[in-house]
C-alpha cells in the first residue's frame, strides 16, 4: 500500500486523542484571481477544520462505539473544495491528513503517542514529505494550522475562558510567533514541491464580543495579515481569509455583536439558535454550511467555478438571514441546486456578480429583448424578466437558432420582450436582449430554468474579499529614534532609521521610502506601531505615514502615550494616494520619555 493510499485512512487514535482539545480555536483577503495548478492529488494538511470535525457527532460516536471513524467526517471544507477541483480534474485524488488538536509543534515533531499511530511516518509533516516524494504531481496543498497554538496560549497564559489576564501586546506577540511557525512549514512544503499551489488558510473569530477590547476580531485580523504577507513571499502560494465572511464587523468596523448572526449560521456556537459560548453544547467548529463557506473562500481565489454557483438555490435561504449568510451559502454552491442553471452557477461562485454574468450571455443570444420579456414564452422572455433566465436564453439560443424566433414577433412574446429590454438594465435586462429575438423567446421555455438562477443574488457576500489587492508595508529600527526621524522600509533595507528625505525630492531609491504606489493609486489603512519601551507621564510619540512624493501630507497616524504605553493603532483609511507615490514613516516625540526608542510599524496600502 502506497503512502497516498494510506493517507485517507486516518486512524482512530488521532480522533480519540482529539477529545482533549475539542475547544481548539477555529481557523481557516483574497487577492485577484490566482493561478491554480491542479495535479493528480490534492493534499490537505492541518487540524480539526481540515479533518471536517463536528463536536456533537464526534462525542456521540465515542459514546456509542468507543471510537470515531474518519470516513464519517466527509462534509468539511476539504471535500467541498475537492469537489470543485474535480470539475477540472475528475480523476483527482484527495489525501486528507488533518487531525483534530494538531499544533505547529505536533505537526512537525509529534508528541510520540498517540498521534504517532495516525501516520505511517510518525508525524503529519513526515507523512506529507513522503507523499510529495512519492508523487511528483501533487497540487494544490492547503495548510490550516495555528489555531490550537493560540488556544493553548489563551488557556495557559491568559486564563481563558474563566478569566482573561493578558495584555494586547502579549496576545499580538504570540500571534506573530505562531504565524512565523506556520510560515516555516509552508516554506518547507514549497521547497519539497516548488510547482505546487499552496493555500495558507487564515482564522475567523468564533467568540465575538466575548474577549475584552480590542476583541478577538483584531487579533485574528493581525494573524491573517502576517499569514497573507508570508504567502506573498512564497512563489505560487496564496492566502484564504474567512474572517470577512464569518466576522463582517472586521470589514464594517462596527461592534463585534454584528458578527453574531453569521457566527450562528456558520458555526455551532448557538445551541438552540441562541449565541451562548458558555454552553457545553457550543462548538467553535463550522456547521456544514460554514465548511461550505470556508471552501468557497478558498475556491474564489482562483476565479468563479460552475459547481459552486450551483448553490444558488441555497442562496435563497440566505435571503431569510439579515446578514445574508444565505448569500455565502449560495456562493458555496454546496447545494448545487443551481446546477441546472450552470451558467448562473459560475456567477454564483463569484457572488453577486455571478447571476448577472450569465444573464448577459443570454442577452446577446436574444437580441429581441422584447421576447426576453416573455421569458417563459420567449427566449425565456419571462426569464428575461428574471434576469437569470436570460442565461438560459443562450441555450434558448437554440431558440435563436429558432430564427423562427423571428416569428417570435409572435406578439405574445413580443410584449413581454419590451419588458425584457428594461430587464437589460436590471437582472432581467440581460434576458431582455435575448428577448429581442422574439422567436428565441420560444426557446424561452428553457429560460424558465433560469428562475433558479434568481436565488444566485445571495452571493453578494463575496465583496468581503475586495481587500485582497492590498499589501503590507513594514518599517522598523534597531536603535533609538530621535524625534523627527524616519524608519527604514524593511523590504528593501535592514532595520534602522535616518533623517527624513525632503518632500517631493524625487528619490529613485531610499531605504526610508516604500516602492512606488501601483498604477491606479490606493489608500493607507490599518496602521499599527509598537515600541520597545513604555511611554509614561506627559510624554507621547506620534507615528505618521507621510506621502513624500507629493506635498508631504500625513495620510494616517496614531499616538503612543501613558494610556496605551507602548503601542497604538489606527484602523481607518486615508484619502486616495496617487500612483507612483512613495511613503515614509516619521516619529515625532514630545517629552523626554518619548525619544530614543526602537519602533516597529506596519500598515496596509
């Protein structure tokens, strides 16, 4: 039996050992569509999320049989994402090595027992190495890791959940360390197979409004920023961010209580329908719907996929949810109900965009928008009214073929077609054009199927990923910075500081300036600064991100003083920054206690 054949046989001991870590933190900005290499095998590495864990199902199996079988946990994100990949590669094999309770330490070194019984090569890392050496065509590789490391820190160091004694700095320091260990694993995987697409899966916050300010959304966001930055430096690697889907307040900047509806929909934290993290039945792991949404946050990185759109029907359910949880569901297309609306499906994957796209196709088909209005009659003219039906119109293109459709002048469809024209502006719009081919409208019957597409709108939740195009800028010094000094931009220079360059001096290169802002310009947001000393009394230090290329305007700033002691942050966004602009970070100290300190600063641009 090869390593790959054994990979799916995740032994019982791994599952039983996981009962001691059932509370592991759930882990899971997408950039523009990435390039996906699909090989003969999809390798999934990680903890309970990769395993497809459901606490209630797991405990019931242990109670009735004394053990749990991995084959009963096939509704996790690995299987959902794998189903999408199989549309492109029907013979794809899935090697799922996920094990509940796994940490970055046990992943690499293993605890000896009982985990060693789970893999023929002792640890998950060694098992993955064996698969990559045995099979030269493994891709993609998903890596979901780090959540249990952070949970153990919260329990052993902070006293969570009975109390909470950690400072924000302690938590963020641990977050940075854990993300660094995950990066080391990812770099090793890349070295073993440089051609494989590696997906680093970020974290969401299952405890909204539970931890003291600034709350767990911020620590999850910082962890994800680190992971996204690491992914950007590994060729072929991408980062999947579930935080914007599970915790929408991280995007709206509203209170974490806004996250409760989606947390109730996507996780088992709401037994009986009420958010109750203290309940023994509460489970931070995703529901079946949550796993589908998590899978969609990964598949959406590589562009729309028909199978996902299928879930348009499910999207309808989403509409019942105020926060549009159904929307994501539609995107996930887990239900595949939309499948019939194949064209709409792809759009469903894209979210809001999906449904309209397909309709457009139909529009073209049925130039006689009028008929489109008749959707059902004409190129699904009635469907045209339904926008989604429009897509069917293309099929109705057969209807087009039905130049007979010209006869479509068949008045009945025609009137509806007029309506379809207006539809072109709206969802029905696309169908409208199709309607023009009044005759095509005859094929419109097919359009009827389009109705399913209507549910597609649920996809709108997709916008959350828009932030993926931004990047992280990091500045740091290794020696004391005097007031008025600027920090070195670490991607092009080592840590340090110096006299700020004159504004608009036109420097082609400088260790104190970022590279030019990309074409199209951008904004600055999520500023975070920390120092190696505590600032007290009346002293203060202001950290400012300045546009050096233009008028020297301050884009974003925050101040460290006796109230926040050694760090500050500003989560707002600056005004627009023009293309080509270079940015600098300046430290302005007030009082003797604020000068001559080391600084580390990061922001999104």
